[in-house]
C-alpha cells in the first residue's frame, strides 16, 4: 500500500504512455514476399492495394448511380424475371406403366355441390386391348367419361390410363 502511494503518480503516467502507444496507427503491408525488406512509409512495389495510377483516387462510389436508359432497365428486369422463372429441376414426365400420360379434369354441378373429376389419359392415342375387362375414355365435347364398347375415334376420344379421382 505504501509503495502504491509512493510510486502511484509515476505508475499512472507510465500506464497513460503505454495506452497512447497502443492506440497509434500501425503500417500494414500487403506484400506476400517476405524476402524484401520494406520501409515503414513506402508502399510495396507492384502492390495494387496501396498504389494507384491516379494521384488522388476516389475510394467510394456510393453516391454515384449508374446511368441506364429505360430500355436497358427494362431489359435487365426482364432478364432477371426470366432467370427467376426458370425451374431448377426439369419437369417430371408423367409415366404410368411405361406410357406417357397427360392430366385432365372436368367439373360437374355448381356451388357447394360442384364436383371436380381428375384423371389421366394417354398422350398419344392407342386403341385399348379388346381382351381388357374394362376400358374407359373421355370425350372432350361431352365432358364425360364413358366405358368403351368397341372401336374408339382417335380424333375425339382420349383413352384413360392412370389414377382417377
């Protein structure tokens, strides 16, 4: 305790000087070649971070705005939207038992009693096997599903193939 009172003022001055020395600006070199000695204030030769071709380079361009014409702005926005629209995974082709199918639906009724029927049909027309126990087809003109009794019209009928809700 006695030593603190005797050397307290000198100790305080020493602490203040050490803190002031710790807060001074240090020079940092971005040179990765350690074999060349560097001067404290001189920049490294060929160091692009510390030297430029201009005498007074501007470091910030935050206040400047790029000047684009309206057509260029529109083109940039369209390109950005088109990039967002691209799906990252390709569309899954709907196959059922090795045959390409397409999804179809029709609605019946109105209001609360409306019913939506979802079905799948062959993408390319193919006559159903006559030995099959039951074959169904969708008629787009009548918006109904029918049981096949004989030959189907390739231009008007869609052969059902796949899940049916």
